[in-house]
């Protein structure tokens, strides 16, 4: 039953929960962490850990995408980022990291105004393929029709269409919108699409034939969508709603399973645990991986929304450097705040609550227990 709150005589609202509002509860059984599996697969591609690197220039470069793939996850390269606009973006990444806060947005708008070069799209994806890992690249819906043939010809394994929010039915009087269902049907590559934050939006995306749906809207550490647009989706409720859409679509489609990927607001190992507990199959990590000492952002983090030429909905934020990527994922953790040894913490939580794999863990008991750091 949905609980509604009366905001005033003309408007009622549904109560929604963030990850900090919930906690998982141990069961009658416990296990050894060594007996827990964090394996995950989508379409024909299997991974040792349920972690995707977010397509953000501060998180994923061709090199870090290869590193993450070799560590068992999936790196997704932003095909509209600096790596496809400049032959050598390393000095520009260093410049962004060194900018004064008041100068960062305007300078990023300038740097990202450089045109995308199809030859660089092909070159970056080929570089990741040469690393021997699964190749994934992301475009926004606005650039997908323009660049998808280049991306597919380059040999991408998984195609990601990622925006602040993506709908199955976009209405426009300015240009011809992307027909998502036809696009996915005609494409011979699995497509992950999002974000979506409601049951209805997710269900319609699943009906387009997407292999996975990204869950989230304006919840990331570098996002200002709540301040600029007044839009926000508390992630615990959003993931659960989209998982509910997956369940109903599974029945509707006669057994087609669509993967749910939490994307936004997943900054610590505890957030990963709670995202999976609410029904996610995997998580897409931005700030959590941007804290790696070998991340391209050099201790800073920003997303695609920060570079918008007219209405930036994100900012460059300082996140610090915690440990190398391998230690961020597998430890040993030099800190006790959930920012390192993410997979070790996930396995420990699964073992403590008595579950042996991720699919089982989606059944873990969850309670509303708001957490406020002291």
C-alpha cells in the first residue's frame, strides 16, 4: 500500500526513501564471505562483480576502462567526452582538476565545445578492445542517431544510451526524436538505457527491448539537478519501483528479464549493498571510482551535465584520492568509511545476512532506519 502525505488542499505526495533511510537486516543464517558470489551477467557477457564504471571523464578513460574490466567489472567510456574530442586530453583533465571553483564551469563549457571526431571514437574503442575486456560506450539520446553507426562499426559489445532521464516517448517540435524501440530492434548489440526513476517510465523502456535499465535522476555527487530543475529521485524507492516494473514485465513478456542498474547516489559500499537489496542487479559507480588515485579526474569529479552550454546541471567537485582502483574495489581499505574495499564489504554484508549470490540477496529484509552521520 502506498502512503500519501497531504502537502496542501490541492496536492498529495508519495513518501520516497533514499539509501540513507534504509538498512538491511540479518537473517537466521550466516555464511563465510569466501562462499559468496558477486558474479553478474547481462546478455552474453559475464562479470565477476556487479560494477559498471560511469561514463564520466573523471572516472573512465580507455586505460581505466581496461583496468576495471581486468578487475572483473565493466568500464563504460563517455563517447561525447574529452577522449573523443582531443587527440591528447590528459593535459586538459589536469587543467580541469586545477581550476578555481568559480572558473570550472565556464572553462569546461569551452573545452567540451570542441567537436566530436568519429575517428577518435573508433580509436578509443579499439584501444579498449586491445585490452582484452568487454567494450562499452555511452552516448546521450541527442547524439545517438548521429554517431551510433561509428560506434557499432568500431566493435562495441554493449551500447549505453544515458541521459539525465530517458523516456520511451520523447515529444519534440524541434527535431525528429530517437525512436528507441525501432533503434534497439534494428541494432545487433545489447542496449542499456536510462535514467529512469519511476515504475511507468521503466516499464516503457523495458518494452523497447533494452537489455538493461539505468535507475536514477539527479542523485549523483556532482549533480545539481535538484537545485536547477527541482527534480530528484530518492534512490531506494526508485530502484524498488524499477525492480517492480521488471517483475511485471517478466510476466508480461513471457520470461524476458531486463537488468536493473542503480546509477546515481551510490557513493559507498553501504549504498551498493542497499541498491542490490532493493532489487538492482548491478550498480554504475561515479564518485566511488573517481576517488581512485589512478582515476582520470585526479581527485575531482564531474559529469556530462556540468558541461552543458546553456544550463549546466552539475559541477566539478573535489572528492579526494583514497587508494588505487584495485584497492577501492578489493582492499585493503586504508579508511573505515565505506569508500574502499567495496567488494569485500558487499561480500561481508551478503554473508552476514545469509545470502550466497546476488539474486538471492535481492530477497534480504530491509527496514526503514534513517541514518544521520554524527
